[in-house]
C-alpha cells in the first residue's frame, strides 16, 4: 500500500507520464481533452440501478490494456513472448487467484514504436507539427494480430479471460500521439471499428463486443459509432482521485460526468439524425476505471462498501517505448493485487460478484428500462 509520500511521488510521475502520452491525467484544465464531454445533444448518460445480481453487494472486474504481439526483441514485450513473458505472468496470476477473471484489451494492428516524441525539430514547425507522427511508426501490419497465430492461440487458451478491442493502431498524428480518436467523424470512427473487427475475425481471435479507447479519450463521434456498430460496452473514464460515494461522478481522464462506481448507459441518436427516442433501448454500457497500482486498499474497500463496481486496471508492460507505466503489470503489482484480492475474499466472501466487463454489460442491457 503506498504511503502518502509515495502517493505524492506517484501523482507527480503520473503527470510526467501524461505529458509524454498526451493524457489529461494531471487534471490540467487547459488540456484540450477536457473539452470533450457528454453534453452533446446526440448523447445521453443514463443511470442503471439494478445491475447487481441478487445476493451480491458489489462486483470486481480486472482489465489489462495495450496487449499486442510485440516481443522483448522489439521496444517492449506486450504479449508476444507468450508464456515466457508478460502473458505468462498474467496467466500465473490467474492460476493463483481462481476467483479472478480478466478482460484483455488487444490492439488489432499496433503501430507505435516509441511512446515519447523523437522527431524533435519537425514538431516545432507550425502546421506540419499537427500533421505528422511525432515518432516513427512500425510498418502497417507488423503487429497485426492475424499475422501472429501463436499469439492468438495463446490468448484463446487463457482461462477465465475475454478479449476486447483497444483501438486500431493506438496512434495519431500531432502531439497527442497515443490518443487515437480525436477529430474523426462518426463514419470514420465506424470504419476504424469495423477494420479492427475484420482483423480479429481473420485471426480467429475470440472476443466480446467491448472497446477501450487508446489513452482513454472517447469523443461523441466514437461513442456514436460504437452504438451504431452494436458494441456492448466501452471503458473510457479513469478517475483515481475523486472520493468514493454512491453519487460520485468522474472528473479525470476520458469521459467526465459518468458514475465513478456504477455502470451507466450511453444512449445515442441513430445514424441519420432520427429522434433519440428511436435509439436502441439497450444502449452502450459505460464503465469507469477507478483503481490501479497507485490506489490504496482503502479506496477499493470504499467502492465495495458503496455497492459499486471495483474496476481494476493494468497495462501489460511496465517499461518500454521511452516511458514507465505506473500500472504496468510487473511482479510488485501482481503481489499487490493478490493482497487486495485476498483481503476482499476474507471480508466479503460470496457476497462479491467476481465477473468480467462483458458479463456486467450483458446484465445491464438485459435489465435496462
């Protein structure tokens, strides 16, 4: 459990990481990502109060981002080393904790080689700086999952694991180089989603209809495209600081104004501008990441006591591409997660719903008003 001094140091490190990756995790109000909100007239956030099964007081989900076939011979191992590397560490963690299930967010055709800018002088040229990639990209298709059958077979064989979509390339021109969805239109977002699905289908990768936008950013056009394409859920908001209450709303990365601890439904107008009342009654389910390696066990307990969804996040690699991930799934983070899960099982026993994001989303959609 991090001490107050360690937490302060972690927060400062998180701000430094955010500057590198283009994420608004420092809560800096001038950051452009703050201007994206759920106030667009074509979208509505709807509360859902009956998502927990009978007899369960709260739920626990675990998800891991940035999984793709890169190996330790590349900039970092993001799963390509299979059982010898990061995926093996994850598999052993699951073996030791049979209650835990995991959602793996896999990027269909990862392109980022470096996660920090390397083209320094080009990024200083007006106009050009917004139209170029600030670091070299891997060749298109180099890490496309349908070209890595052993990687796909390993993911398909993981116990108590589901795969979902994490962007398409995880790259964008301009300073927010990892924020893949920015100014694209609804139709452009839809085309990117469908390309990712085609790659997964060609690979034979079993997956659920869920989505995690790279660097958390989910503008209205993306949410609308996800709804059009009948995705079941999106996990965008990440808030590790807002105090836990049943009514708390997100004010961190990604979508703002969503529930901190409960799933919500995103209702979108159908494509073509039909009235919102004609939109699918089920809706797109939104989840908030509210816990990671820098969070305290007390925060997790508060979420459980409030009857919420403890949504734990990790990234598959700790260090690589020029950065260190605060929630990278290294051995110390695995140890911390095991201490947390043991504490939860000791305190709450069968009252907890150990589940996956897709399972919660399906229940939300089935019980939506």
